[in-house]
DNA sequence: CTGAAAGCGCTAACAA
DNA sequence: TTGTTAGCGCTTTCAG
């Protein structure tokens, strides 16, 4: 018996390997591998012996070694792709806005909901500069992740196109401004706006205004279009608009402008809950009662909607479901590389609370 | 020239390997490896040739292969470890609460702040059941990640102990209820509570009450202790207490109870901002003006603190800095396995806004 | 049904 | 300074 063997399982330090388990069970590496990976055609008796040996040695398969041969990382990247940030503090500020955004938390929730049962976990990445985007691409090309889930908060984010060009599996949240040959999940924004408009109309409001998000976003355009069209169809031809940036401050500013120009407004449709909340603050400060004097409807139904006062009536976007669907689509593309890109559109729902 | 070689770089499909680059540059694999990894002692001229070949072939180093030999995943796990969930919907509900919690977003922000410059990315994991925790441990033992950053929201989370027992590098956010030989970052909770108490005292409030978090948490105990001690030192001997669960609803309920028993209260110190917000709602509904009739102070200084009305005066916890420090500590433990565990305590700061 | 053997792509001694 | 070589631990034909 060699010195090495007399040391026990052949290694004094380091984790036990297949080799160690094989020796302990008195079989070959191949057999242990088959048992560990649940491949059929293994004698139950041997199977048992192997399992015992695995437990005895405390064996854990080495992921790198496995990936090297299977060519699968069993990991996917969840990329938050923001606008290019030109500010000097870019490196420290980065996606703080986004990460703190409850919307992001809901996306994570949905993605994890799908991944967890499959024992997979997302790698979080932020891309806000050309260098970041290249990094994401090379991360995937290195095989560190099998595919990417992209959530952009910028209208013409170049990342989806880069990913598509590199032939990497990816799925996008919300249809990009420029069409890209990638699968994506989206909401029927027009329908959401219609829901809001009809509710306001049913409430008898005839002087509505709307606070939009950055108009470069297709989603923003559709919400605006859907709202106006529905109002027009019911005889309300002019709907004053103020553009916001999805932040509470921008919502406050937009509301203030709208109030100055249209003091007689009786309803507000904001492109997201956070801006709606900002609008509520301004409205209250100006002495308007909500919903008596002014009805307010938000969009998203994020955590703030229920926790602010008055609680927000809003158009719910099933973000968790959408995110889970993204993960499902991505898995499909990873397993079937030539599956064509598809778009899955979700239906919004009006959630009635106190503000309208 | 062989058929294989005439096909170009030797492979009709698959990503280019070191071998391909070496051939294109007319050098050995080892040299290419040195250039790619920035190792010195390589002739500048050759270095250039290699770089050119890398660009020409579109080479990207295979992470699995590298990890296999370096024994480093260059990845760390960010684990959100919740209480065991017994509800039937556990698998779908999981850490939704936590992920949507802005606190979590701040942790991610801080961790990424440290990791990003190092081109590393965190893998998100949730652990809420014994099975989940075992999974986290085996994930690390497989070498999928080099270490773990643990954020528990449960007093006696067994995960830190499991990690320590397995000898895996890990750092914990907030000192665990049971001492564990792991590094951790924490806040000086007593000091934070002292800050709040002194401010209330300076405001002339003499009938304060406090809404705590789950009292099993050491942090909660210290905030309570610090608040009471400071009050006592200034002659306020009895401070009514109501226990909450960190949620807005629990804050509302606690406030209602307190109000019923002590209608003459003139100040509230809540263990977090969310409960403080809930308290404000109840106070307002009962006709109390804030801060004129009742001064309210929260804890954390999360996103809600600034966005609710009245904006919350609160004790700021530098979560981002703490999270970044966690990552830094973890890196130290990964690179120097026998470095002893340490605890880094951060100082809180009082942020004055409108509520007190 | 099981074992032997050939790599996956890369790094790191060790030679030259 | 550069090349040669030996694996890292695993999966997977291919024989038996």
C-alpha cells in the first residue's frame, strides 16, 4: 500500500472527489458519477453502496469540473441595465436608484420563484456604461452564466442588441424601443391606461390630467395613447400632460405644473405609483382632498401603493409573474438554442383603494 | 496541413480556446495564458502579438476551466436567510417580504459597490427552510461561490453556525443571537436609541412610548435598552412598550394599543421607519398632529423615511457602508483562510426631518 | 450493468 | 523569457 493510500482517501486536505467516493464504495468513478447524477441503469445494491460512500466521505461534486465538461454553468444572470451615467459619482451611485426601487425587488421575487425549485440562483449584474455592457457580454461568453434576463430602465439600451448579436440566450423585460430578435415579456399598457380612464369616467371626472414617464419609452407612449384614446372616445378631447421621470420628486414637480395651468382638474393618472404619491403630496399641500376633489390613479401596484395615505388606486402590473415567465422563456432558449423569439404580453388589472 | 487545421482555427464550432489563440499568435498556450492574466515577464512584442490574436479570434477565457485549477469561483453568495416558513405557500411566498424590503435593496447596493470594481457579482440565494440552508452550504462546498454574505431576519437563524461548522468563509450582517465564530458588521444600536431619546428630550417631550421589533433580536433589545436607559437618566422612568414585527401593519397595531393605554403620550420611537410610518397614519387618523402633538422618530433611514409625509426624523443606519464592509471582510477571509473573525461596529446618525 | 480511458480548457511547476 | 507537461474533477463514449 502506498504512502498516499495509507493516508486514508488519498488526500490529506481538500474536498473529497469522485475518486475518493469510488474507492470507498469499491466501484469506478463512472459508476459514482451515474449515481450522483441519477442516471438509470445502475444496480440498486451498488446504488446504495455509493450513496453510503457519498455520505461517509461528505462528497460534494465540484461545479467547475462538471461545467467544464457539460458546458453549462447552471446559472443565469439578472442584469439591471440602466442609462449611461455621466455623473462623476457614477461608480458609487450606480443603480442605487434601481436597486432600491421596489419594482426591482418584485422582479427578483418572480425570477427566484421560478429558479428556486430548480436549485438555480441568479447572478446580479448592473450595466450602466459601455464597459459594463461589454463585461456582461464577456461574462456570458466565458460561460459564467448560461443566459441573461435583462431589465432596462432606459429607452434605447444597447445591451439587448449586443446580446442578440453575440448569439447569447437572453430575455428582455418590456419591449425595447428598437426591435431586437430576443424574447420578451411585456404588459398591455394600452389596456392598463384604458382601465384607468374608464374608472375615472365612471366616477364622473371630466377634467383629467396625466403625468407620464420619459416619453422615449414605448410603454410610456402606449399608456399615454391608451388614456387619451379612451378619454376621447368618451368625449374628453384634451388631456393635459406633464412628463415625469418616475421619481417622486418628478411627480411632485409635474403635479405642480399641471395644477398651475389647470387649477380646475379633477383627476390625475400617473404613469407609476411613486409619481402618483408625489402628486398626492402636492395636491394635499394645495388643500385638495383625495379623492373628493381630485381622484388619483397610479400604475404598477408596487409596495408603496398600499402603504401610503390615501392608499392608491392603481393599475396592477403582475411583475412577479412576468419575471417568472422571463426565466421560463430563458430556460427554453438555453435548452433549445434555435427556438424562435417570442413576446408574452400580460394583462393589467385595476386595483381599487382609496385615491379614486 | 490536416483537415482540421484547414478548417481555420481547428474547430468549426464552439468558442475559441487558448490553443486557438496560441496557434494564431505563434506561441504556446502558457504564454497566452500569461498575457491574458497579466503576468509579467512577457516580451512586449509577443504580448502585442498575443493581444492581437485574442482580438482576432474573439477569445474569452473559459471560467469553468480556470476555476477548476485555481480553485476559485470568483463569486460570492448573498444569502437572505429568513425564518422558517411553515405556511403551505412557503415555496411561492418565500422571501417576498424581504426582497421587497428597501433594506434589502440597500444591502445589495453596498455589496455591489464593493464587488463591481473587482468585476465580481453576487449570487442571490434565499434560505428559509432547513433544506434551503443545506443547499446554501453545499453550494459553497461545491465551489460555486467562494464565500457567503448572510443577512438574517430571524433571531436564531442556524445558518451562520452551519457555515462556521463547515469551515466556509462567511460574514454576517448583525450580530447573531447565539455567538458564532464568524465576522460580522453591526450597528451601535444603543447609541442610535440614545440619539433618538436625547432629541426627544431636547424637544421637551416627557411622555414617550416606543414600538420595538421582535424582542428576540439582540438589536431590538439594545435599541430598547438604550432608549430606556437614556430616558431614565433624564428622569423619565417608565417608557410604555409595544412590540411590532417591523411591518407597517404591526406598527399601526402597536400604535393603536399604545394610544389606548396612554392617550397623553407626546413622543414615539419606533424600531424602524416602516413601523414609524404606520404609527403616523394611526396618529393622524386619531387627530394628532405630527410633530406638534406627537413627535415621531423612526430607525434605518430607508427610502420611505424621506418620501412619506410628514418626512420622518430617523436614526440612520449606514446600511450600504455596512454591506460593503461585509464584502471586504469576506474577501479577506477568502484570501486569508486563517484570519480571525472580527466584528465591525458602525455609528448611527440622527437625521432630522419633519416628524420630530 | 460496469469499468477504462479520453478529454473539457486552463494554470502552474519545471525545464530549457 | 518561453515552452513542455502534468494535472484540476468530472462526464461520457466505448468496450466488456
